């Protein structure tokens, strides 16, 4: 999508809006069995891992001027990148459905207090319609209205944080359930990892590549940590793990509806727009905005007719596909200094990715514990394998 060059401040604003989300608050509540200190340590460590990788993916797009899926051609070939583009479109349809579902569910619960009536269907349709409006108003532009909306979101989240962190811990019941420290790190890293196939879509037209990439990564990572901490604190200090109950407990009804609806829109529009960018990499006849609108409609329909379950499994599936992909790409770009490929399919790169995917799923099924989750060890193994394979194939072609 053509448009004005992206400044660092605009990049920070876009990713702040993306990270303020009820799904991130809900993810933070899952860490309650670890307690405050270990839960915070796990989510910070996971976000640091994911944030560094987020910066690397954003920087590649900023330097090359290519979208995320166009950048993938460096490692997997022109046609090989189509495989990941298709996978990305599918995961983004899923993410859109998840976002609309959570946004509509929480809004309906708050609407019951505000209007003495609730309608999940109407809220889902309204959120879907607003995503379309946001897309048509300029997916990558940050005009005054969007700045004002995001500023209002910031104020509401500050108020919610003050109410939640000011609660008395003694009032909360003992957290139920179990979660290992390594799993918590993995679920924290999975959130920024889910944005790796999108990051370059918004930095490819950067004025200053390093500044825009750093602003994107820092803005998303810090705000996402804040949302996770808010969810964890709510579960521990107020005994609430439901987003609607958290907002109601803070006395946020009208403001709660506003922040839930708007945060859902500002996050989901990134998913839908990038689905259009990925589709354009599959076939140039796919225009970005029309595809994004179609993805919004499909995701909204899925949210209406399907129930959302296995959220944790969805995050881990995304990580298992895109973490090895990112490891190959980042290693090729930063270590092997690859900048282009003339191949339709880079079978060596695809084989390394497949090995990383299989390793991730195997270790996940075996419930292997490293203390820092699966992402970092698997990506380190994939990076080392990438270097070995590239050096071997380079010698064979000389």
C-alpha cells in the first residue's frame, strides 16, 4: 500500500493501538498460578525474546522496502514464500475471529449493565463494521482522529491500572489451575511472535529504518507487558479473570465499552490489512484493501457462528509455524547476508523450516521444559542449522 513515509512516532502509535487488547489482558490472567513475582518474570522474559525478534523482522522490511511475505522470499524463494503467505492469511482470519469474539463478548457483558440488554450478535456486527471503516479511512495513516482515539484509550487504561493495582491482595481467592514457568514464557513470547509475519508491512516505507523499527518493537513490547501485568494483577489482587468483570469492578462501564470496542478495532485492522498484503504476494491481482475487507467479513462471520476455545493452543500453533520461519529469515539476513534470491523454491530453506516446525511440535507434545519456553531454544537450533546448511550448499555450488 502506497502512502506517506512512516515516522517513528506513527509507528509507535500504530503498535500501541495493536497491543491494547482484551485478549492480552486475558492472556495475563492465565499466569496467576505462578504468583506475582514469577508471573511477571515469565511474561517479561517472554516479551523480551519476542520483542527482539519483532524488531529484527520489522527492520528487514524497513531496510529492503519489502512487505513481510515479500521478505520471506530471501529464504524460501519466490514461490516458496507463497506457502507462508497462505498460512499467514489463514492465521489472520483466525486472529480476526478471535478479536471480534472477545471484543463482542466483553462488550455484550458491559452492555447488560449499561443498556439493561445485551446482544453478542449486534456487538460482533458493529465491531466488524468499524474495522471496515478504519480500513477505508487509511490503514497505515495516523490522522488526528486516530491520535485522539488512541489517546483516550491510554487514559482509560491508566485509570483501569490504578484501580486494579490499588486493590487489596487479601481480597482475592487463591488462584486455581497450574502453569509451568516455561509455558508462561512461551505464551508471553507467542504474542509478539504472532506479529512477526506482519511487522514489515508497516515499516517498509519508513523514513528512518532503525528508528521506526525500534519504535514499533518497543511500543508493542512495553504495552503488551503492561496488558499482561494488568491481567495478572486483576487475577491475583481482585480475584477476577474475566475482562468484563475487571472493567466493571473498576467502575468502567461506558468507558469500558469504548476501550474494548476501539482496542479491538485498532488491533484487528492490522490483521485484516496484512492479510491483504499477504494475499497480494500470492497473486498480484489481489488488492490489499478489498481482501482486508473480505477477511474482516469472514472473521466476523466465524466469530458469530463458531465458539472460541483452545486459545492457548492457537497461540502455540502460530509460534510453531512462524518462529522457525523467522529464525531462518533472520539468520539469512543478518548472519549470511542474503539479500535476494533467483530461486522459485529454496528447498534448503524450506527443509530447515520443516525441521524446526517438527522439532517444536515434538518438544511441545513431550512437554519438554527449558525454563525459558520452547521458542528461544528451537529458534537457536534452527539458526544454527540454517548456517550449517547455507555453508554446505555454498561449498557445493562453488
